[in-house]
């Protein structure tokens, strides 16, 4: 059950999706991308010269000590096989589309990292949709909705309590390894809100290329 439902008097204006970068996403969490982080982080030689290590590329946070139940959480790696939500995506042109988002969720006490598997680095892979939290009631502030287009070589970490849409695959099928902490208490592991009518998210394949990587879908 959702903790709240937004019944809006009118549909919100479309939200444009922009390329996902560590800087643009910083208020909501972190981006893991070797193409970008190799340019900004200290490179550490590893594995007898056959590898380069970048240390602590994303936060891994467990705040379950603050949870009301005080139930201990475990660190889990889950697997999600995500399919493109064909009923919620409208193609307006060969390289443009609109996704209709109607659910936001958050994990109050844990980071959540999505690592795409088996996707070409040049592929436009998935959408990331986030919103800030209202101080007065802890619900998402729909006026702050932002959307990003992620490439196949980018993983994303949502900060604890960050409101975000469920994963939106833009490929037919994408597997994600998902690292997070869970204690089995539903409202402490995950909270949801519904939005009616759904909010349109406009995305363009043309603007998705990041750091000189050519985008393809």
C-alpha cells in the first residue's frame, strides 16, 4: 500500500530528461561511470599492473540503526530483470519519446545501487527519475521532479530516503545487480506514493551522449 496518493487537479508539465552525470545527479546520490571517474579520481595501480583501481566510487550507507523497529538489516545483492514499459512509453519521433511516471518510491534507511549488466557502453539504457523531499511531511516535492538519461556504462546510487521512480528500462531487457540494505520490515525497506494523472517525462536519444560516447538505442 502506498503511504500517499497525489490526485492532481491537472496534469503536470512534461519534465525533460537530461544526460546523467556525477555532477547533475549529486543532490540525489551518486553515479558510477568509469568513463567519467577515470578523469576525476585518483588511479591506483592494482593486480600486478593489469588493472586500475578507483577507490570508493559510490557511497554504501546503512542507517537502519535509526529505524523505528530497530530490526537489524542485512547487506543484499538482488537481481532485477527489467523490461521496457511499452504501455507507458510513447514514441514521438525516431529519437524521442515520452514516459509516463505514476509511482515514486524511497528506501528511508539505505542507499540503493543499480548496476546494469550486459549493456553496451554506447547504449541509451534507462531513465532515472528523482524528486526532492518536502521538509514538512517527508513526501516527494513534485515541483522538483528531475529526469536523467543513463548510458550502458553508468550505474546509479540513490541516497537514503531519495524519492525515485522504479527503474525504467529503455532496452528490451536489462539485468540490474542491485546493492542495498534490507531488514524485512515493509515500510522501513521501501515506501511508495502514487501520482494521478501520471507525469510525462520527455527523453531524447540525441542528447543522451555523455563524455564523447555516441548514443545508440
